[in-house]
C-alpha cells in the first residue's frame, strides 16, 4: 500500500487539563501518514483519482482550531476517526505533539495507528 504524508502541520487550539489551559490557545503539531493506492492517480494524472490531501488538511485545521479538549489522546483519536470515516482512508498513522508542555523537552505527544475496522 502506498502512503501519502503530511508533516509538521501546526495549529493553535484549546487543549489541556489545567484551568488556565482552557482559557488560551496552544500550539499542537500533527504528522500524518495515510494509506492509499496512488496508481489510479498516477495512471490518469488526475486529481479526481487521488486522495485529496489538501482537503484533508483543511478539515483537520478547521476541526482542531475549533476543538476544546483536555487530552492530546482525545484529539488524536477524533482526528483519526474523521479521516478514516469521512475520507475512506483504510489505515493511518497520526502523531500529535504539544511543544513546550514539559519543561526541558522539545515536545510531548502520542503516536497512533487506526484502520477502518477501528471505526466500524
């Protein structure tokens, strides 16, 4: 299976378990790998035959920027569900990190894999 990737998508959102975190927007960084078969797009040289990663990115940006969650785990699973269900992606790997969340660390986050079976 082929994969399309999107790395380093940075979005501001309300996220965190502390009361002060629910009053501000913080940066999260998202990396995606999406399974797809690129052969139909390659054979036709047509965007209509391709997985529209620009539309996926727009939906992720819109969703994350409007979200209000406590945990990166919740945000990661919600994003994965949206991509798998709405775009028919059979498998994805998603990492989401919260830069600066731990003093002395560049970032902290989660890495998940999901398939269509996870949301059947």
